[in-house]
C-alpha cells in the first residue's frame, strides 16, 4: 500500500494464468493484494481472477487504445508513492499485450520496476511441442500477407514460436507444407484449459487435419527450424516475384530462376499463381 510521504512507489509486473486460475504464484497474489491499484487489460477479466482468490482491489484499465495517456497518469501516481501492479488478461504482460509504454515510462523516470516470474503461453507451448529449445525465436502474431509469412517460415534458423488465430491456422500450415511438407510442428491449443490439445506432426499432416477439422480457441504454433531447401525455395520465389513485377512473363521467368536454384520451375510457377489467386 502507499508508503509514507516522500516514499518512492514502484511498478510490479505480474504474470497471470493463461487458462487455469490456480496457476498464479503466491508472490503475484501478494502483490495484487497489497497494490494501491491494478492496471489491467480488461477489468472484468481481472475481477474474475481476484474473486477466485478472495482479493479485492482498485482496478484501472490499461489497454491498447488508452495506454499512451494512461501510462502518464499511472507514472504520476507511482512517483507520488503508490505501488501499481500491472497485469494482462493472461500470461506475462508486454508479450503481445499492453504495458510496454508504462514500463518504458517508469524506467526512463528512474522508477523501480519489479518483474515477477509466472505463466507464459510462449514457453509452455515451446516445451510441450517436443521441438528443440536450445535456440528459439518468438514471432508474435504471424504476418497476414502470404509472401511475408513464407519468408519468415523459410528463414527461421531455430524453433519458431508464434500466436495464430483459429481461422488462419489451416492456411498457415498449408503455406508451411508448401515450403517443406516434412517440417515438424506442433499446434498447442487452449493450453492449461479443460480442452487443451497439443498435436505434433509434420506440416503436411497438420495442414490436412486442420483443413478437415477447423480448430477453436487460443492457439500457439511451434515450428521446427527450416532446412536449407526451404530457404533456397523462398529465395527463388522472391526472385521470381521481382522478375514478374518488372514485366517478365511468369512461366519463362520461373524456368530461368529454376536454372539458378535447385527448385523446379513448375513448383515456383504454382506457388506464384497460388499467391495471386489468394490476392496476397
């Protein structure tokens, strides 16, 4: 709670459960109970967590639409001696969630920022995937444009962890399968919740499964590192796009590029045609 006059306040970054409300740490519960106010993404969502653990607190909304203005207000309260806890709807704040502006403002003002350890969908999915964890990359939300997505997937030299929406999952896996049908991947769905599912298979098998069975819920996609062939194909397809954009005809250009890269002309032409058909 607020200390004596002149005492320095602080910001406490508090990870919250990604599904199961029991997955909150004792330190986070202490911080939430002792804070002068809790800055949260959705006050209704946070009230559910607090009620589950018998806590009450003053809540202040901090979301993507008001983060800039609200950060200044909260910083002023912290400098006046208050302790503010920062939470998101699920997992660790700032990881594809609001809070970055507030943390930066506090650090630039020399205010203490205490970050508590706790749940994260990213690391939970990474470990559950069964894929190598020594070197990995978090890609946030995957690009919507097919060309950008293909470049990211083909260029990943380590395990890639990313968030994906249920309605786009099948298309993303289809793009991955075009690059490398045997690429290992894992679809981690509804982690820690009642209907949790972790499906591990090749890109082609996963694409076929989710094309037949559209998924629901929150999804973390974990993808194995790209092989040399996928990178070469992506570079060849990029070269083909540039030639066509410069005025070359698609089929002759594909034939020319295929002579310079170990990728079939028909394969390149089909990939380019598929991009045009999808309108991306």
